């Protein structure tokens, strides 16, 4: 109903103005498209991390934390588990896996959230695809790689409500696998891999493998000169060259931190608050 019709029915002008302002916001809230980090993190302009946290994968939600630490900011509020978060190279989109049913610890679908709008869209896998296990972005953010079963799939990310992924030919598999790996340096000189012993991370080059950290998991690239991982309930950021490690501490962790991804705004001035 237009403002003119409301006024014609004797509705006060102030009520008309308030309704005109609030109605779009109410609609956005109902459709779940409010930007989850608005007023908390300047998406794409400051460094931050996203963790999947909860009692287990079946109940996990996604949360953001600023690079300086502080309270966790909820991103998802789903009744099903969300896992394997992966931030896009520009830090503005978040890919992740979502369970099909409440209490299901096995991911059943792949989703992408626009963190600037809160809008979500599903990446549709072929019917014959196995269970999705990992997602990774191309360097330019134009495509998403999905590991499902023993196959790799790629979804070109056109501006559509949903996007279909197609199986990759063997000739493109190596390049696609690199989008799923934790690569270190620019140019890349090594990658992070699990060590032989449980709950430990190693760094592997073409010629050797050495220890990175004990009591650690969920490594992610932290810009071109550092690596981050979860250890003893916090994020540790470790430089690849000389320098001291630092810990990002947070509050409001529901359960335990399970997985990690990060965006580092290299070359930008820190956001002051």
C-alpha cells in the first residue's frame, strides 16, 4: 500500500514514514538476508577469521572474530551443523558445508554466503556426487572447488540464486587440489599437512617435511607471510620467517572451535575502534 493511500485513510504522516522505513528491514530479517557482521567487522577492509564452533560437527555454527581478538560474532543460526568454512580471496563471501538434517554430522550440501548482504545460495552437485568434504576458492574468487567422495567439482560463480558444479577432468585435478590446500608464501614454497602423530601439523616442501606445531589443527593461510591454526582453544598466528608468534584470544565460544579460515587485508591500514 502506498503512502498516498495510507494518508487517504487517515493514517498519521509519522506512522506512514516509520512504516516505510521499518517494512524493508522487517522483510530482510524474515528472509534471513541481514548482513551478519554489520557494525562488527568491515568485511573486505579489515582482517578477521571465521571458525566453526560447537559441541561437534552436527551442532556447529559459524562465527567471526577480529584479528585483534574479542567476542565471537555469530554468522549462522541454523538448526543443522555447518562446517568447513572457507573465505573468498576478497573476504566478502564465505563458502561452507551444511548438514541436511538436525543432528546429522555428515555434510549434505554446499553453500555460499555473501557477508555484505547476508544472502545465501546453494552450489548444486551432480546427483551421482559423493558426500562433500571440503571447499576451496580459485585465486581470483571466480570459482569454487568442491571435494565430494573421490571426485573434484568446480562451480563457476555466476550471479544466480544457485549454481551447478561440474566434475573436473583429470588434467585439471592438480590445479583444483591446490585450492583445497593450505599453501604458504608468495610465491608458494610449502604447504601445511597433518603430521604422522595425531593432533599435530607439519610443513611440507618438495624435498622435506618438518614439524610446525603440536596440539594444533585446522591450519589456514594468514596472508602471504604467516600461517594460523587452532591450538588449545585459541588461534595462533605464526610468521613464516623471523618474528614472534601471537595468539588471538576470544570470548563467547559455544563448545569448542573445530575449523578455521581467515582473510588478511594486506596493504590496508588497520581499522581503529
